[in-house]
């Protein structure tokens, strides 16, 4: 625990700064720490074979006895997805709303986490005392119900964290953001505001979720064939509106996709979805109904290769095949980086004869994040002394800081932080004060952190230029070649069609081995190095490719 932290408030983002995803922030006073969120990020295209990316929690593990609680803003993967990994190393009570903790519980069961984790359901506008902190839960609107922000009362001052939010004046469930609470905090005096920057580039206001409901209703009325709707599994308000439109238009609904089925079941169980019993039917039953009576809700709005919609588009789904006359609604906008996958899925759907309605050409999706005017309103309500834009790529943080300056926050009181940067506050001052360990931990299958830059570099090389395996048997005493060299090619050239190249490659290996024998080089590593160098140089001159060369030497 840093000595500098005594009687000063430290805010340390470990994720979510300069990126969309893996949100995690430490609030620290003296020997007490709170953690806000514990999210994951989906891998970038060049992270070959990686399933997900989570924050580096070295700092938390080093200080685990000081962590008093983990506060959760809402149930999206980029805010709760890393919990199964974090809770294996840290034992701290969780505080969140009913739906958020319901989703966390399923996640921890799937991960077979054996620890008994204390889960504390908090219903806003309730407050909880955690060590020397008092935390107010403040209702906000987002694309998943039960989303909250926090006012964390510390001995130094109030830290306000908005969570992911927008200000929806006509929310689907009727629960509006608690603007009164934000205004009340502003009157008391807020030391630091941390606010969602995702849509800081977008002018105006974000449209209400109800607008999408009206669009879906109009589409359902005008279509006679089967309707397939792809959306985020967590967007329960959207799912409710699809069920409502189906009910009003005399259609039955089936749900496909593991995450969609899980979330719908949890939301029904906890009372966040209201569906007449006869409306929801099994997929086998829906195949027996007339097409004009059918709606299918599915995952795959991001074009994920293994998702239900993508498998339908590729004619690989066991139970549902896209047919001419089907209408597919993609009710989501592509997450940055997924645009190609989504476009490819849309193309395949059109090839199968479906009519596809997607965000670029219709009103079937609205964002769950505040646009510029809402961000300004939040700044004006809270009137913080210091401002830290969070949850966004670097350009989003810059745009948000400019909005803060427009509404009168001095530039020197705005901190654009990065992951691991320590922000230190007293009642009257704020400054950047050093760094802690932060970064990306890659999850590949059951391996957490065992794949790093070197492995990714190797995977990239293998994917681009392939591999050559050189097998040779050497006499231990004389260092003469007893058998080989044999060359196996994978992903470089097809051996039968490149026999001459392979023969020349063998000659180069022999030359390298002869050189080793002449110079009495007996170290395996040195022999392998010679083989790699000779063969690699020759192949690059001939093909302008650099395959991975893997010499295997057997001694007899």
C-alpha cells in the first residue's frame, strides 16, 4: 500500500481508459479500497486464437486484504465479464442491483467458482456503508435494465461515477434516470465526476429506446413472412419490445442462442420480462407453424462466427434455415472492429433470399450511451471540482474533456488518464501521481495469461507464412547425418507441387550440417541455429516469404 495514499484519495483506472471494454477502477483511501466494475474486452483481429482480454490485476492481488467491496454498475460483459477470473484471486463482497447480480451468479456457476462470494443486492436509491465509504446507488438509463451510477462519499469528498448511461425521458420500463439525485449531489459539492465518454463525438441527444419499439411494431405489421430478429442478449428492453410486437401481431416467439436463452430465462425469473405463457414456444414447435405466425429472436448481431445468426446465414444451423421471404432485423450497431463480420453476415443472408433490415438504413437500433447534450447536462447537474472522462477510446476522452471545458470546468481540473495512472486528490487539489501495473491479460481456452506477445507473434507468422519442420538424425559420436534431412511443409507450399524447391531446401540443410561438422559444432542449439539461418535466407531470396523453421535433431 502506497504511503502517499494516506489521507489522500486515489483513483486508479486499471481498465476502460483509451479503450471500449475491460472497465475496472480502484477508489482508494488510506488502507481501504473499493473496486468499480470488473469487465472484459473482446479480442482485436490480430489477437489470433484469443477468446477474451481481461485487465492485469497485479495491483489488486498485491493489496487484496485492503479491498472492501466490488461495486457493479450493470450486467454487460465489459463490466462484469472478468469477475470469474478476478474472484479466483481476490475474495471481496459484490454490490449490485438484482439483475446485475443474477447475471453474475450464472457466470460464476458456469466458471465453477468454488468460493462462497458474498452478493449484496442494492435497490436504488439505497445507500450502503463499506468501511469508511458510503456509496449511494443512483438509477440511470442504459441498454440493460437495473443500471446504476454511484456517489461514493469519502473523507476527502464525493466521487460521482455515472456508469454507462443515457438520459431516456420515455424508458421502456418507465424507470427514469434519477436526475434529482445528481442535482442534489451537485448542490452538496462533488469533488470528482467520472462520466461515460462512449458517445462524446455524437451531437445532440440519444434517441429513446421507445423509438425502436415503434419501428419494430411498424415492421411487424407490414411483413407477411417469417421474422428473425438479432440483437444483444443483454438488451432486455429491446427483447421485451419484440415480444410485445409479436403478441400484438398474433405471432409466436422462439429464442435461439445460448446467451440469449440464458438471459431471457434469468430476466423472466427475476421479473424483468413480462411475457404471456403461450407466446414463448420451443424451436421445434415454431417449425410447424405458418411462417406469418413466427418470430425468432437470436444472437449474432455482431456477425460472430459461431453465433446462431451466422450459422443460419451459412446454412449450418441444425434447426433453422434461411429461406426466400424471410425478413431478418439486425437490431444492433456493430461494435468497432466487427463491421466486416456484420457486413459478411448481411451479404450471406441476402444470398439466401432474405430481406435484411439493419441499422445503417433503418431505425431498428438506438445507442445506450449519452450524446453530447446529455453529457453536458450531467456535467451541469453535478458541477464537479475535478473531471475524469472514462469509458472510451482516447479520442472520446478528448471530446468529452472539451465538452467539460465548454460548460465551465477549468482545463487544469480535467484529467485524461490512462490505465494504471494514479490520480491523487485532496479536498482542494488533484494531480497525476505515478503509475501502478496495468495492462492486458489474454485468455485462451483455460489458459489465463499464458499467451503473450511472443506467442501471438508466432501465431501471426504461422498464419501468414506457414511452417517448415526439418527432421534429421545425427550420429552422436561422429556428428555425421545418419538419416534425413526430411522436410515437412504446412501452410508454406504444397510439397507435391514444389518438389524442386523442397529438394533444394534439403541441399541447403545438408550444407548447413556439413559446415557444423567441419567446424566441430556439437551444441544442438548452435546446429539448429545454422539450419534456420541457411534455410531461412535461401527461402526468402526465392519466395519472399519467411516461414517458421523448426529443426528437430535426433541423436543415435
